[in-house]
C-alpha cells in the first residue's frame, strides 16, 4: 500500500488539546510530510513514566520505538536519524496500561515536492497556510488541489485559508511545474470551543436543581396538610365521656327529701365529661310519678375546673 492510499484510509483523529492528564505526541519538524533521509523527532509531552512511541506502517503492524529495530528510544521520546518512504504511517504514544495519545500521520516522500501542512487539527475560525516546497529552492509558483480538484495557483508557493470551517476539511496536495507533485495530506478542522456551551450546561444544572427543590417542597406541603386532620382527630379522641343514668319509679317515698338523701337517691343521674383541662359533674333527678305535685328543690351542681 503506497503512502497516498494509506492517507486516504486513515482518518486523522488527533486530539483537540493536550492536557496534563493525557500524553500528547509532538513531532519535529512540525509537518505531516518530510523528504526522504530527513531526520524526525517524536516526543510524548505531559507523559509520566511508562509512555513510549509506537507506529503502524504499510509494511509493519504495531511496533515500538527502539524495540522493533526502528528509531532510538530515550524515555518517552523517539529519534529517527533518517526517514524512509517505508516509514510512512500513523504514530502515537501509548502507556504500559494501554492508554493512548493523539495520532499523527507522517508521509515520507521520495520525490522532489512536499506539502507543508499542520500535523494536528486546526481550530475552527483560524487561518491556515499551506506551503508547497521543493528540496533545493525556495517555495516556487505552485498549483494547489483539494480532494483532487484544482483550487488555485499561488506564485509564491503559499496558500492561506482564512477562517477555516468544517467545509475546508479534506485531502490537499500541490504541484510544481517540471518538479512533480506532492503526496496528499489531510487537513482536519476541530470545532471551536466557546463560552456558550459551559454557560448552557450551567443553566441546565441550575434549572434541574430548582425543579428538584420545588418537587420536594410540594411533597412536604402535602404531607403536612394530611397530618393536620389526623392530629386533630387524635386530640379529639382523647376526650372521654362517662354517663350513668338510673331511673327510679318508687312512688312511696315523699317528694321532700333532705339534701343528704338526694345525694344517695338511686334516682340521681351522674354525668361526667372529661376533656383535657375541664371536668364537670352534673346531678339530675328524674321522677316519673305524674300524680303528685312536684315540689321544686334547689339544684345541685358540682363544678370543678382544672
């Protein structure tokens, strides 16, 4: 498989930014195409111990720098003194636990023309300059192509894309009259991070918190309303009423009785009503003898308030 075909098959999924928690592969010189016999340095930045440089080429499976007879390993770095077209492929960093960094596609050209393009994805909205180079001369007049279609000719060998976006992604190459053309390199554009996304996320979290609080308040309110009647019923149920009614139909006894006999008369009715704080005693005399004249007696009422 030639380098151009490899470029078409492998989509560059490089990282958007390198963080302190993940290694990031950097190459020197910082371009995706180099000439045959040029040196190349690869370095795993922000990497702890145990990270190494690995690659996958058209003639080899995954191999490690310094172990599989290519490059010279120095910790988390790898130096190649002379690159060959057979070294074209995908390079990345990998830890002993299996974590990986961004990937970079390197194309080694055996011809006279290369295209200098960014090795990492460019940020949406940025300006990008592509340069057509030959081995011995300054950048000459060159024709630039995207996905096999001619874009324009630049007399100084530099083509600048202003405010790039996703539509600018694709395979680019250049050609120089009487010198030939370069291999193709993919230009990748990453979405520009804005402050609106974090703000939207913060607002979503805030709305969610407010909704949760409202639901909790509604539930608590309903429980409180339900408990009020239950509490009232419990308080009401504590009131106890005792009533004992006895009726005597004795006709032989005189109506006039002493106060003491009235208290012991079985015809007396005792009614006791107890609440939480009040106690009331009542004494009622009922006589069913209608033939005799009822002489009113002074009422007896015992009342005790506590």
